[in-house]
C-alpha cells in the first residue's frame, strides 16, 4: 500500500510539473526568453539603421588631347518610404563645383557642363552625401501572398515586356523561367524559386566597365555581376508574369571599408485586391525580401528603357580626334571615399517584422564621345 501511495504521489508530481511547464510556455515573457536563447542566435541579424557620409569623385581626363566641352549628370537620391515604412533619408547633399538642377523623369538630376580639359589636365567634381538608412524585412508568410493573377494591370503594363538589357521575349529566357517556376502560381513561391535558381547557378563575376550584359548573355555565360544578375532575375520573373524592375545605387562593403556601384531587384507581392507591397531582392548579397542599410538608391527603373539607358550614360563630351593617337580618347572615372559609417548598436531580425509593421497601400506607380560608364 505504501509503494502504491509513493507511485501515485510521483505521478501527481510529474503531472503538476508538466502543467507548470505548459503554463510557463504559454507566458509571453517566457516565450520571449526562450526565443532569445534558442532561436535568435541562428537568425541573420542586421543593424537597425546606419548613418554615413560618403564622397563621390568624378574625374574627366583629357589624356593628352583636346576636349571641347563636356556634360555630366547624376540623379539626386530621394527619401524612400515603401508601404508606410521609411527606408532611406537624404539628410544633406553638396557638390563642388555647384551643379544646375534639372527635373527629369520626376527626379532631380545634378548637371555640370564645361569646357576642356586639354593635354594632361583634368576636371574633377566631388559630391558629398549624408544619409540615414533603416533595415526593413518583409517577413510575410506564403499564405498571406496572392497569386500572379492578383497583380494589378498597371504594374503588368509597365514591367512585363522587354526593356533596355532586360530581354524577356527570348526562347532561352522563356524556357528557363518555365522550368524554374513550373506550375507555381503564388507570387512569393515563384520569386523564391527564381532567387534560389540564380543563387545556385549564376556565379558572380566582374564584367565590362561599360555596358552590363543582357539577360540572355548572363543566362548563357552563367555568370554576372550585381546588376547583370538583377537584369536576369527581372527577365525570368517577367517571363513568368511577375513584374520586376531594377533599383540602382551605391553599396558599402564593411569588410573592404569601401563603397561601389550596385544594382538589385524590386518586385511586388499582392496582399489583397489592388493592395500589395514593393519588396527588395539582392541575389549577390543573398538577401530575399530584405532592404539592408548598407546602401542607398539613386535611381528606380520606371519601366522606360530610355530612362534606364540614360542612367548608365552619365558622361558626354566632344573632342578633337586629331589630337589623339589611334584608339585613344578622353576618359571618365569615379571613386568613392567613406568619410564616416556608423551602425546602430541595436540589431533586428526577421521576427522583429510582422504583418502589423507592413502596411499595404493601394498601388501608386512609380565627332562626339559618349562614355558608357557603369555607375
């Protein structure tokens, strides 16, 4: 009888412990502690925001000849808010010498025009940017995202066809897109499949300093740099019926402590009737639905290929061909100098962003020498 009582007592004690554990697990405070111990260390984290100052130096060299005149134009970065969340803030911008400001494609462009240089002389322009950039992660479940057929017609009209360097109407692009996407109709699933295929199959490579390769050329070579991979992604997504477009700007590499031109993808996730969110994808940096704060954008593709072409061709000049040896011309280059770069101490992870932080909005659309310089 004594043994039975002891056994019963142990059973009751075990049940009591189980009940207490269940109650504790249901407590939000305990859940938060457990999450921080067992889950957070394995999630990729990012600074909550960065502030930085970067100098951009543009240089024209005559290279021993005679340059008659030149034009340089660079877009001014805008403040960017996507779906109610501020991602990019331009705190201040200055340039020496002072530019004229031209309104073009709903953007302000800084423009410099002048004469020369001649012989071994140069012309130099320095732009200083002061920015604040905030991390944002679109932590949206697949079941919360609509199908390809839910994407608004206005976006389809702007971002499904061929565009400068983004070739969609090509058998190889169409076949590859069909093979990757298959019968997927959910937009997030289809985009994830394209992202996985590119990160698994396209190698990073430095390419020509002039024009980026077309989507067909990058697919054929199975290699490309940042904007070439973004161009291919856009073509594969468009072939599947999903609007995708380029966003271009400058990115900071904290390991090299250096800035350089960069390109990535924007696309659209439908979340309801005529509602959705613009999202960011960067295949080179392995960021799916993440806006990382080590960059700033100064141009977003509006679907007009001539505007995209104009962004890449930032320098024009006329010169005297007789003043140069065969094969020689004036040259144009740019360099970046990291004046200051500060990351917030607080870091954020995907679980810090929920649907409550993502506010779907009704759709709002977004004898001469020409240097073809990759920005």
